[in-house]
C-alpha cells in the first residue's frame, strides 16, 4: 500500500546530475552496482515478472501520424482514437491486452497509424497550428478494474480523503469505470484544449463538469476537438491521459505518446536526423506469466521490468557515429539515474560520456555528462557518440542509485534497461553531423527576479502517515484560491517536508529552476499542523524564512540555463522556480470560434508521480486580467 502514499518526513536529501569534470558536484556519481535481475524479491506475494532474456527484441519506433491540411485553414488536422488492442512486450511473453492511440491516415483511411500500445508521434512545424479530434472507443470496464473498485469502495489506502475542514468527494462518478482526456504536456495551450482532469469524457458519452470541445457540431459525445498553437520552442513535448482519478491506470495501460515541435531552422544546426534521431519512451512495467500487464503499485513502489518504446530490455543496432537520443521518463513513479556503461578496456573509464543539448522546453548550451537523474515526465535531449566504439561493442543503458521514490524509497531494483549494439557499418561515408562541443544552439538567458517579484507557496501537506497528500492542505476539487495577473512574473516555492522527491509539473508555462534551500522539515511540519488546527489565520501562518537551515543551492548543472515544465522538488527542501510571464494564447486558432483563451483562465499544477496526482496532490490556479 505504500506506493501511493509515503511517510511524512525523514532525513535524506538526494542529488543531481553528474557532469564533467567529475568534481562538479562533490563526487556524487557512483560506481555501477552489481547486476540485478530487475524482477524484485521472488519470495514476495506481489506478482513478479517471469525471467526474460535481455536484448533479444529490437527497439520499436513509434510511427509518425499523417496530418490532413485540408480540414481547417492554415492548420494540420488529425483524428486520434483510443482503443483497446494487443501488444507483445517481449519475445518470451505472450500478447497483452493494452490501450493505445490510433491516428487516422488520410492517405490510407483503412490503415490507421499506431502500435496498439502507446500512440503515434506528432511531428509538427513550429507556429503552424494543430487541430485534433480525440475519440474514446475504449471498453466501459477498466483494464485494472480492481483498482477502480477499491477506490470507489473507499479503500483508505487508495481513496483521497480531504483534510479538515473540507469534505471528501469521489474522484469519478459512481457509474463510470473508464473516462479519459488528453493533455498536451508542455504545450502553450488555451485552457479549453489543455486536457485537464475534469474535462474527461467516457466511451459511452458521459462528460465531466468541465468538458469542452471546439467545433461542437463535428463531435459526438465520446469525442472532443482541441487546438494547439505550436508556439513552443523546438522541443519534445508529449501527450498523455489526464483523466480525473485514474490517470495512473490509463497511462499504465498505454495512453501516452510523443509530440515533437520542429523548427525548420534546426536543419542548419548539424544534428543527427532521421534514423539517427531516436526517441526513447522509458517506463517500468510488471507482467503475469502469460504476458499480460500486472499493476502492482497498490502493494509496492514501482514495477520490476524496464520497457522502452513498449519493449522490455530492447536493443538498438547502431553505426559508429553520433546519435541524438530523445529520452522521456513516462514511468508512473520511478526516477532513473542513467548512464551508458561500456565493457572494460574499451575506454579509460567504464562509462561513455555524452552531451546534454536540451531539456523539457528545448535547446540549451551543450553540457558534457556521465550520468543524470530523470524524474517522471522530464525529457532529456542527448548526443551520444559511438564512433570510438570498436565494432561489436555493446553499450548498455543502466540505472543505478535511484530508488523508485527518490532518494529514500524502495521497490524493485532495475539496473539494466536496453543495449546499443555497434554492429552496423557507417553509411553514407563520414559522419557529417556537428560534434556536440561545436554545436551553436540557442542559449537560454537566466530570468532574474526583482526585489518585488511575487512569491507563491505550494506546501506539500500530508495529514497523517500514508494519508492523502495535497497542496496547501486543500483538496483538488475546491475552487481555485490562487489568482495570478496576466503578464506577471512569479517565483513559486514548492515546500517539501516529505522524505521523497516529487516531480512538480505546471501546465501552460515553461520556467527556470531558480534555486533550492534546505528546510527544517519536522519543525515546519509541526507548526504548519498547529496553524491548520488553529483555523488557518493568515497572520499566524508559519513564515518560511524562519525554517530555512542553509543558504540557497544553485540549480543542478543539467537544469541551469534550461527551460523546464517539470522540476524535481527534492526532499526536505524548498524548490524555487521562476516563471517569466503568465500569458496564455488568446488569438483564434485555425478560424475555430472559441479557440483562444478567455479570462479568467484556470490551469493546474500537480505532482507527476501519477499515483500522487490521482491521490489529490494537484491544485488549480487562475490567470486574471490585471484590471480584474
């Protein structure tokens, strides 16, 4: 039962990425641990994946959806349908029932684009809008119905319980076992197309209280049309389910995919392209002996088998040249600390260095690294150079020193993920891409706060051991209490007295990590409890500065001078981000009436440990015009 809810406070604070030189972070990198099976304790009563032979299945690559430019003026149109299907996660496993997105192919309507699991990739041009019709054709009984039933029955370990004086509300209607909505994660999107939890709709046409659609004459009750501006920087966004109360289960079943925003100017940068640009959707899953998906996070943290692009322990045959690897951590809960391990005697060190060239919000100044910590929903854009690897070398993507709930969690250990096999001859002559250290990428100027920049606190509050977690001790269902002036700059402070790190995501905006500061977690928690019990009087609220125990700590090297939409709020720390401008898109998109933002405009922030999000660690916030 501990996966969804954890202890109030503990003593460890965990770290960051490792860059070159090795002493940048005081030697926080660690040696590769001994090989682990990745299948947990076989003596446990929790379902364990049967033994699997590693690196026998080639890495799949999600296909790219084909747009129809004829439906809406100056926009690309897509139709995506959620369906149940079949997918085989490994050669040694039987087929599993899964959920996925399928895209209509306007060039061949009888052959939609998809795999069955996950969804096809959007590849869009910067500043050219996208219009998508999402259709829900899933079953009305959930693939993991036993969890839905336990939540509905009021299971104290799974059902959100509101802190006093608020009343608890069921996260989904009594007669709904499946509902869905699609969120464009990282998108600069009007709220009616954002895909927030209460905009969910079911296969049989039930619609949440905030359901919205554009062009309503063209949709049925199990459909919705959204419009995306594509005004983001060149970057890898993703899309995924965001249904109220069951996001974790829906994504676990397969409802996620990539959304690439491409700038035509990028072709001049000399980056690896086409087959040498490889997306890696990283997840952990468990399987029954027949190959079907096992959801065990009601009993433990995380799952026991790495899955990349839908395959367990895959391999990719590569040439001795530079590759661009675009990594998404789409795991429900798991943090990963990743590095590329090479056999002895291949290099002076056991790890292949690589270059970080981008994060959630796009390019950054290249940074040479040996390893990095990636939390759920974060994206890392890497250049990995295999040119010095002898033919026949196997380079293994490994995970180490990163418990599922970082840094103090438990769960099954996974030490190996996938393998890159240098077996292909160099094609097309020499590698003509630009070496990473010579790349001239768009730089990111730091956002500088001013003395009067507004600060806003988001306190991670847990009423009791293994109890529901909320922001500011307020349930998600309560109306917004945070009102932000359009065009303003703010510093948000995520106050985390918990002993786990929490990946915090903010809809609509990109931000920069400002700093972190250690916190007297136990003292703050105790006084915050007294303040709540005393009636939440503003004058008596604990003053954060009185509980800080050390100076501010700069962003981790992989976060500095980068745009982000998800940040790791480390344990017993205050994590500060700065948002330069709250400015939602107000223009009409593709001549669609009502597609621009209307004020007040409400969005959400939440923990991207999906089980925490479902358990109420999520709050709305609202943008208002300055005169309102």
